[in-house]
C-alpha cells in the first residue's frame, strides 16, 4: 500500500476530543457524590464506557442527555454488585474501581481481558488491606481481584509504579470512616496525580499533600450535593490541531 501526500492548505472547524483520564475520574467522583453530576461532552471510548458500566455496577445511575452524561451519586457508599465487574481493557478503571469498591459493605470481584489480567494491582491491594478493606489479587499480583469493604482508614505505604494506585486511594480515602495517611516510597506519573488533586480541590475535598511523599486525608467527607463536572481536554489532544494551524494558508477554528 502506498500513500501519497500532497501539499495543501488546511481549512475547516474541528472539535477536539475530551480526555479519557478526566472522563473516568468524573464518572467515579460522580458515583461517590451526594447528588447529580453532569459530565459535559465526555469522551466516548471503550475505556470510558467500561468505567460507566463499573459505576453503574457500584450503584450509580448514568444516563445520556444531549451528548452529556448525567451521574446520580450514592453519597460515598457504593453497593456490592451481584456480578463480577469486567472492565474490558481499561487499567485506569479497574484500579480506581478497586478503591471505590473498598467503600462498599461486602465483597466485590473485578476482572478484565487477558491484558488486564497481566497488569499489576498488588501494591494497591496491599494498601486497601492496610486501610481495613482486604483485597486479594491472583498470586501474580494481577486481576482478577476481590475487595471486601468497608475501608476504615489508618496508615499505609505505597510504591506507586503507576499514578493510578495513588489516584484510587486519593479518591476513596476521603469517604473512609477515619483519616488515612499514605506514605509514598516511589512516585511515577506525577502529572496524573496532580490531575486527581485538582478534581479534589474543585469538589472541596480536604487533604494534606507533603511534596507527593505523603498524603494525609481526613475521613468522613462528602462533596457537593450538585457537582457540575465540566469537560476537560488533555494537552496532547491539541498538539496535532495546533501544528496543522501553523501550516501555510491554514484557517482552522
């Protein structure tokens, strides 16, 4: 197969896709909220649809109106689903869902496709266990995994080979019965942790951040009855469009 590219001016209007990472965070924070959250123009993808199914399994309702997703939350108290939660190929979803499941009273089982069953969750499972919600992956430290809540709070230590472990704990611990302290031995993908902290700030959730080496999170929190979660976009989604806009004769909006 041969592709021939000829010089040409770029003209027209485009809509830049929303961020997968923000959309999944918005869904789970909507699940844990006290009222109705609106995700405006979310990214629709295999991973975000898997996240939507996961929050439904944990007790939220997710409906679509004029391209927006409306999430009715359950006040930080997920329910134990009758069936196993299958996240398909979404690593972000299974890790954040583990934290959410730790808030439920009972045992939740989570799995995914063949690739997910090779993705490590053992360090996160140990943290949840330390905080009072026993979590058990396979002997390999990978899914399938069971999580038995509710999480109580306390202290744990994490070597964060992925920021998703930190995000899962930061989103779940505010709803634990007691305060939680997370000591970080290794931090990776810090920008994604700051993304999560930005969400907590917007929702008024309290925490202490000690230079990404330790987080102290008061328990018994909640966030606003009516949180309107706006669409956000990742900078990488802009790069190609911005580059095209600088070509000679381009007229983009």
